[in-house]
C-alpha cells in the first residue's frame, strides 16, 4: 500500500512536468501494479484493486488538468478590442492607408443635407417591400401594363425588393396625415437602394440608389415643385442652371413630368445638352386617398430620381458600374 502511495507522488510529479502527460499511464511502474494482482492472496485482491483504480482516477484527473494547462499556454494573449493588426507580428499586415467613405454615401449625405436645410425630413427607404407599396398604393391597377415597366424582382413569398423609392410614399403620407390636419405640411424625402431585373451596362445597374420627395399642403402647386427642384439642383452643382420639363407618364402623378437640366459648360456641356434627371408631378388623388388623405382638401407634389446620375454628371464618371465594383482605383479618387 505504501508502494502505491509512493508511486502516486512520483507519477503526479511526472504528469506536472510532462508535455504529453497521457504517456504516464503507460509507465511500466503503473502497469506492473496490475501485473501483481494474480500473485496476491485472494482476500487482499479486492482492496488492492480498489486502490489501483483510485490511483488511476487521480492520475487521469491530473492528466486532464495538465493537458488543458498546456493548451492554454499555446493560445497567444489576444486582445480582441485592439486594432486589427496589433495581434499579429507581420509588418506586411500593417495597413498603409485609411479607408474612405464611398462616393455615393458622401453624395447622398449632400443631397439629404440640402433637402433638410429646405425643411424636408429624411428617411432611408426599405429594401424589401410588398405589392401594395410598390404598385397598389401608387394607383397602378391590378394587371396594368405600367407595372411591367419596372422590371421588379420578387421573392418566392411574393415580397418585392423595391424598384423605386416611390414605395415609401404611402408610409410617408400616412405618417404625415396628423400633421397635415393640424394645419401643417408633409415635406419628406426617402432615399436608398432600389433593384431592377435589368441587363447591366454602362448606364443600367440591377442595384442603384434613388431619392424621392413628397410635399403635401392645402395649397401645393406645380410652381412650388419646380422652384424646389431648381433650388436643389443649383445648390448641388453650385451654379445657376437652365431647367425644362416635358410630359411623362407615371400612374401616381397627374400631371406627370420629366424634369431636365441643361448640362453646364463647366461640366463639359454645350447649349442644348439636356439631361433628364427625374420624374415628378402633382400627386394623383387616388394616391392621397390610399393614405386616407382627402384630395378635396389637400394637394401635393412628388418627385423621384436616380442618385448615381447626379454624381456621374458632377464628377464626369462615364460608367455606372464603377459604383458597385469595389475597385480601389475608382474609390481612391474620392478619398
Ligand atoms: N418612381 C419613378 C421611377 O422610378 C420616378 C418618379 C416619377 C417618382 C414621378 C415620383 C414621381 O415621385 O412623381 O421611374
């Protein structure tokens, strides 16, 4: 018995010092303990066997503890809150330049800033929506061919990644109704990503950004709309601009217009280079009704257009695909 105690002390010490502690169970001294069993007096065998088993359990516990201590040592002290390169020692991993805000984000901020200074509130548009907001609330009758013009994607469940930011109109109108009835106005822009099932080329993307404006009061006019849009474009491009409109068809406005600016000489334009920038018009009575707003008492105007187009003109960007390409050479020009 004293022999077993001695062995226990020796083996535990060996485990503590070993890099592969499990090997200790294969030590010949330990194996010999079992070899002795047949030589013992049968009356002693039970107690002896119990002692060996206890020893084995004690050794296994010590082995497990030692094993996890070894594994802990292998893990380098790691500060997960540190800058990303701090935990490595490779100089090649150190960043050599800072990242920058994407040009579209930066320009969208400018757009939002101009409209909020004019008194509009601003919301990001939703990226998943439904048939009602995409079409129904916007006076597209069921089965109307104008629905096909929007090349909409649909999920298997029937949801729609919006093909225009006009999907926000019904929400904006409903949210503003109380304000209107308290004698105020609705003045709101919605901006964000929109999606169309289109072939991609230099002027078409399946994913792009739009900005939508809605204004409603008891006396809104087309003149106010043109003034608002002119003020926006002149502020954005930092110069006086010529504007013109021509009739355009959108089921949610009546009359509907396409709004164009003359490409400024400072941006490489010649007189007569008209660029269509957005669609707009007086909000159709059915669109107001769809939001429980009485078209006999209130009238409004709305507009919506692409953000990339604005930015491309401003910086002379020739290909729409650059924006979503993630190409550093392009992004660095705007850093
Ligand atoms: N949603 C239209 C489009 O993407 C653009 C548009 C036209 C928005 C007229 C409007 C509007 O708010 O009044 O083609």
